[in-house]
């Protein structure tokens, strides 16, 4: 049975979600992101049946930032396997800021999960230590998942990340001092900054998340990109850790697995049905898109779709 046309609903949600614009703040600690218009809003929904629905700026590329952590996790699991990776990274919510050093030091260099910065840097190290070109390898994976070569690295954002990434450098050196970084710190950071600078549209991000909604299979091609259990476990991690210290409130309000980034994007999954991406650059105090969170809450409420 074909799914309903969601375009009118998305347009309705966009009108309501845009009312949140003006209440947040763009990620100005990364100068290249500070110049993005705070009034941008786009949303795309891709169904496992091949249907696609968009509204607003859904086809404009944006800096995906921490949304890349989902793809690096997939790549690291493919590269070194589950058991070695989970010895180096935990699977619990952090309860602290995404770029905190305090918890990392007190817990002796074992990051709580792969979606906070410390955990993501360890995941990037797992790739970097086994690849001569980790950035190109990651870019190839994202393009394969999304089914397009239009995805690229925004070099201006990458330079801005590197020039102002002092806290991430501190995290990497702390990890190295605790024995949880194998490659050179400089190489890991270079790969990490460039993965955060991947640029793609809401439509392409929703397409790239479809395998997580479809048991590891890309619906359009039928290609098996991961085993169903891995897709399930990544979705579980997004539900419990995907929106940093705001994850509990998001689960309460929205009720679907999701991952956010300080570029204003949030990608989400309704298993067996849809992959969703929404982008609006203004963030709340925890680093999550204000209008994006509101849009996903409205979608879940109006469609009565959640995992609960």
C-alpha cells in the first residue's frame, strides 16, 4: 500500500517550526558556521518504499558536523569490528556537554559513547590507524549510502574547524596520554575536522539514513550495507546518546532515534517506515537545532509515529 502524500503536512510543520527561529543562536564558535543565515529551514522525508517529500531549503547543502559521527561509526565497525571498538568506547549517555574533558579524565580515557566528541575522536582514530586516506574513505561511504556523488567536503569549514579546534585538540591529547589513541594526534584531528565539514542537503541526508530505517538495506538499490543487528544497535545508540545532554527530553517529546549536529541538522529514523532530516541553524543551549527539534516533535505528534 502506497504511503500518503506528506508534502502538505511538511509545509504546515515548516510554518509552525519557523516560529522558533530567533530564539536560538548559530554555532558562532566556528566562524565559517557563524555566517550561515539563521532563517534557513529545510526538511526531507524518505520512505523505505522510495517516496520522498521535502519542504523549504531541503536541497541546499549544509555542514553536517556531528551527523558525520553516525557514518564514521559505521565505517569503524566495518574496519576493526565490534569487539575491538567497544573496548575503547562506551555505549552510555554522558549527561555532560558534548565537548567535556572532565568526564574523560575521571574515567581514564574511556569515552561514554561514540557520539560525544571524545568518543567520535576515538572512532576516527580507529579508521585513521587503518587507512591512508580516512576522509576519502568516509566520503565514499556517505556517497554510497546516499546514492549521489554531490556530497563534498567544505574546505572553508574544515579550515575554520582546525583553526579554532583547541578543545578537540585537548581531548585528543588527553586520549593519547591515556593510551586510547593509536594514530598520530595530528592525523586524527585532521580527519576529524574534515569529517565534520562534510556538506550535503536534507534530501541526501535522509536518503543516507534510509539503510538504518530498512534493516541495513538501501531500498533504492537493494544493496545490503550492514547487517540488520548493526542497524538496530546504531539506532539504539542514537536514541540514548544522539542529542547529547538533551537526549532524554528529545525522547520524551519526539520518541524516535536521531542524531544532531551544531550545523543545525538533525537526522532521524522511524524503523520500517521513514528516514528524516531537518535543518535549521539556530541552536538551543545544548547544541541542538531549535526549529529542527520542534519540527520533529510536530511530525511525530501529527502522524502518531514513534518507536513507542
